[in-house]
């Protein structure tokens, strides 16, 4: 199962790309699992996810908590706390 | 013929755009020809130069999710208060000091509903709508991303 | 050359008038050319027709005291919140459904101050500014004076 | 000591005039005293002040309570609770 992963703001900058397609290994079933998996993909990912507790996520453009299951997701986003308004 | 006017009267008007907005036009679209509105509250958020330090703010957003998330907040506001109209517009891109960033317009028969709905919208937009601000310092160079404030997250507790 | 602009920046702008006002012009006078304003809240109060019952409202006021009392409320708001501008305009005379009655514009570096100052202004204007509304029924005849609501007086307790 | 007294809204209508000059007798020293004195000037005044607890007053265009002294006042106003805004 492959899924589109998108990054915003400083996560995008640290990882060095706005989006990519990821094929999560078995056992990666939640947002938190996916973040941990991504953090192991290289230095730039480790830097982006160095403080996972402040990274926010969305599944198919709806906010998602770390324990949200990712099965069936088409697009998963990671981004810093929002600063709009 | 004037679809935005019809929309304003029946469901929230949500727009995510790089262009500026016109507060008076939004009020007119919401209230023109109506006789059941007693109160209109507008909130306009503007770019500050932070004591001359900033040349601009750059607003990145998550297209698709931004509109959807603002719409969800607006629907919740419309559920909580008896509104006769609600508009939320959020800009993205490069915005210079003195320029508009965000607009909320809330209309109701009564003033308390209009005030509370506009206030609620801004609290939730700040913490839920996927926008990120980056500073462009007047001195040049790559500016820092604005950090979220705990007080913004804390403010949500006012509406529990 | 542009005295109202200068006034808006240094002290509250207070007007009691029979003519309509222009929200966009008041915002522009307050904020034009400035880069230290982060938030502008406007409140517009409008005449409702009460389900078609009313042809108009007639607003009587106490000239001299009306301006002075609004100015006192505005000075108190400016003392309580760090405002970068404050406007209060109240109309008198015959006002028809859909027309404007009252405008408050509050500007600040931060949104909470702007929201609270505008809300405070309206609560105190309602109970302190010497204006009295009389209904003009669509069916004709001498209409009744609008009665003050206890909830308006009670609302002042929010600011103790 | 004579003082200008002004009336608004239904007080004005009940009394039948917007203003007049009053020369309060000795012993009339507060807003409440003056209201009581006025209430005795005739049927229309009695009607206007029939419920003195809801009548509001101002001395020289500043809100004044019933026990406010009227000595030195140039203009005293009586009016119903305000309904602006």
C-alpha cells in the first residue's frame, strides 16, 4: 500500500521536498508509526522529526492524532503547529 | 445572477486567496437588501512590521485542506449561534506590513451572537487552519518561521 | 490637512450624526499608512424590521451629553486596552430597516484587545449613551418607545 | 436659584415640553428631591414621574444618581433608561 505524503513549512524545508510517495512497511499502522518510520529514512528526515511531539498531521486533509490509523489514506500531511489567522 | 450574495445568506462564504479582500464589499454582499440583521462584526487581521523589523510575511498554506478546515470551523460557528451570515477569507503568499491577512464577518439579529461567532472563528482559525507564516526580515536573508503560541492553543478552552 | 486621520491615531474619534457612516472609510482613516496594527474589529448595529412590523426607528438623543458620554466610554476603553485606534459613531433621527445605527471600530496590535474593546464599547454605549429608540409601526400610528432590557444592564457586570 | 430642566423621550411627551426653567423651593437639594418636587407640579408631571425608580437623571450632561446634590447645576435632565446602541 503506497501513500502520498506531503510536508509543509519547516518540515518541507528540512526534508527538502514538498511531497513524495511512501510505501510503509508492515507494522506501520498509525500516524505515529509513520512519523517514526520517516525519521529513520535519513539525516534530513531525522532533523524534520527530531521533536515528534510538536509535529502535526492530517489524513486526507483532515486533522489526525498520532494514534490515528493510516489504512486506506490517500494523502498524509505532516506540518508544524499552524500560525495562520 | 449574484451567486455570492445568495451563498452568504444561506451558508458560510469561505475563500482562500492570494488577492486582497474588500471589507465593505463583503458586508454589502452579506447585508444588502436585508432587514433582519441587527449586528455585523468584522475582524480584520493585518501584517505588522514588528517595529520596523519585517519587510513582509510569507504565508504558506495547504490547498484543499485550508478551505475545508475553515469551512468546518464556520459550520460549527453557525451551529452554535443564530447567524444571518458568515464570511471567512484567508490570504496566502507574500503580504507586506499594513496589508490584510484574514477577514471574518459575522452577522446576526443580535450583537452578542455576532461578537462571539467572530471571536470563535478567529480562535479556531489560528489553531486549526493549515497556514504557516514566515518572516521576511527587512535586513534580508532567510527569515524564521513564526512559532505557534501556547496562548493560541489555550484560547480554544474558552469555547468548551 | 487630514485632521480626522491624525485624531484617529492619537485619541478616540467620536461622532453623533444623522447622516450614515462608511465602515470602509473609517477603517481606512484609522489604519491607512500604518504598519503597527495587527487587528481591527468593527461592530455595526443596524435597524431591523422585526419581522416586517416596523417601518422605521426614530432615535432621539441628548445633544452635548451624547458625545461626552460616548467619549467617556471610549477613554475608559483606551485606558483598559492597548489600542492603536478607536472610532465610535452613533446616528440619530429616522432610521429605516437595513440602515446603520451605530459603528465601533477598535484597532490594536493584537486581536484580543481589539475584540474586547469593541465589545466593551457596545455594552456601555447601550446603557450609558443618552439615546432613546421609538418604533414607527408599518401600520401607522404613534409607536411605542423601546424598553431598556435588563440584560443590557446586566452585561455591564462582565467588565467589573 | 433657578435651573434649566430638560426632558427626553416619554418623559418629554408626558410633561408636554422639552425644557423649562425651575426655581426649586428650599429643601430641594438632590436629584430625588427635585423629581419629587416636579411630580407635584400637576397631572402631567405626576404621570411622568409615576415610577421614579426607573427615571434617570444627568447634571450638566453627566449621569447623576438620585442622591446627587443639585447645588450649582446649570442643566438637569430627566429621561428613561437609555436604549441606544
